[in-house]
C-alpha cells in the first residue's frame, strides 16, 4: 500500500496540471472569504485599525472594475508568456540533454507554482469583478480589490523568479545537480541502513523448487515495471499459502506473456489469483524513480553520452555527470541492500526477489556507456578512475571492491586503445594505480 501511495504521489508531482489546479481552487476559496469579509466589514470598522484605511482600496465601482480588469488581463497574458518560455526551455533541453529529461521540467515545482500563480490571480479577479455593480457604490469589495492588487504584486515577484529559475535550470550543471539530488533521495529511500518492510521479516533466499511445479504469472500489459507491491504480494502468499518468486525488477520492460513471477504450488494458483499477483507489479509507459534507483543513474549517463557526441563535444559536462554519479554510488556503497527474501510474521518465506539490484550492476549502469563513448577524451577517463577511487574509499564490504577494480581495468584498456598521447595515458595510468591502491587499503580495512 505504501508503494502504491508513493507511486500515486510521484504521478501527481509529475503532472504539470496538478499544482496549478490546486492553486486555482484555492483562489476560489480566497475570493469567497474576501467577499464574505467585505459584507461584514464597514468603513468605520476599517478606520478602527490605524493605517489600514490608507492601504485598503477606497475608490468607486468604476475604478474597482478598471483595476480588476487590468490585473486579470495582464495575468492571463503573462501566463501565456510563461507557457511560451517553458516550451522554449523544453525545446532547448530536448536538443541538448535528450527528450527523456523533459519530464524534469514539467515536474519542476517552480514552473508549476509560477503558472498556478498567474492563473489563480486571473480567476480571483474575475470572481471579485462579477460582484461589482456600477449603480451600487456600496457593492465595491474594498478588501477583495486590495487583495487583488497584492496578488498582482506577488505575480511580478514570481515572474522575476521564473525568469531566473528557467535560465538556471537549462544550464548543464544545474540539471546534473538536480538529477544527482533525485538519485540520492532514491538511495535514502530504497537502501536504508535497516531494510525491513513494515510487519515483514527479512530472510535468506531459499532454494525454491524447480519451476516445473510452479504457475507462471504473465504480464497483463506491456510497459516498464514501475513498482512492486511487496507487502501486497506477501499478503497474497500468506492468504493462499504460496511462495512467489519475482522474476523482474522495477525498470524492466515487459510485454504481454512476459514472465513476471512464479508461484508455488501451481495447483493453488487460479487464474484470478494469477491476475492479482500480476496486478501487484504496476507497469507504465515510462520508468519512474519511485523504486528504480537505476533510472536517475541512467539519466546522468544519458546526459554524459550525449555531451560526448560529435555534435556537442562537451567532455566537461560528461565529467560533471561522472562526478555526480560517484556521489550517489558513495552513498549506496556503505548501505544494506534490500532483502532478497521476505517472510511472514511466523518466519515462513513467502516472496523471493529473483532479479535483485546489486552493487556491481549499479557500477556498470553508471560507467559502462560513458566509458564506451569516451573515445579520445582523456579528461573523461581521468574522472572515471577518480570517481571509482572515490567510491572505493566508501566501500565497507570486501565483495564490493571487485566491481570497482573490474570497471577500472576496462577504463584503462579503453584509454590505452583510444588516447593518442603517451603523456595523457601516463596520467590515466597514475589514476588507475591510485584506484588499485585504494581498493587494497579498503579490503584490508573491511
């Protein structure tokens, strides 16, 4: 249930409409409150507060209608400008960083709040404007008009912020830092120091029976596996006295008839139960970072690979991506990975993860493609080896050193084959020797 709630929250956050919609509804409530307040306040009540009468609007109905009409027209015009600027930013980001990173701009809270501010102010002015009658001077909502002016001033401040925010967000260092922050948040969520699901005990993965006695659970739809409802699967296994092995992990692409899981014993797994098991693995058209820690790593790798293409040729951005990935991998290097087997409260194993995320897999996802595309860029090889050395200093388990040494050896082989300058190769070899030294010290320390 918690996994599904996190997934729903991520879906709402990714939508460009949700925050503006909430702010628009808030403007309706604000208009109702201000109009009610105007109905219960008189000019004498306003004069009782020192200085308040100099702030609150005190003109006639014609002036109030002019003020509200001007604010409403300007706000909807600026909202169109904001939308246009956002589209331009998306176009620039798509060409430089890749279309898969466009989601980061649509889910950006600053962009959502900016658009919501102007739309909400526009609707507020319309709602207040409709209550003003030219033939009834007493119908002027003084407090409501004053709040509209305050919202217009706030809108100007938001516009200044938005211009600054967009100009910063399309810069490579800011984008890379943003993805790196998402990676670290995912690591803190998915790899806590104590990996226990609520009311579920951790267990060593058992040797499950041969799949010949198991019911194969097939995917119902195509798409990327977005979340695994492990608690729901444990509950199903307990209710029907089953053992379930999950054959895919979040981030994997499946098609109808793809194997999602095996369940034992097969005789107890009805078609309805198989459908319930399949429904616990939510799929969609895109990958999400909710349970897929590889996703932000792949985003950083994509930015690095595109920056190394001949059309862009920007090794500095690639090096920045490598450095940012090393920060996240240093975080995960000393953490306990999620359990491969989940048991019920009585200790009986119910769910086994057949395709787990491993430290070696994360290292490969982070550095393999960057290494393969580095070509003759010596600084990228240097940053790769320095990043591996940095991660080696954070490793707390001896078995996690080998993936670093393997990746370092591959980087060294690629550099020897691609870097033409002997002096550059010597500098890269020095970094490789530093990695081997750090790994040796780390193995001795662990």
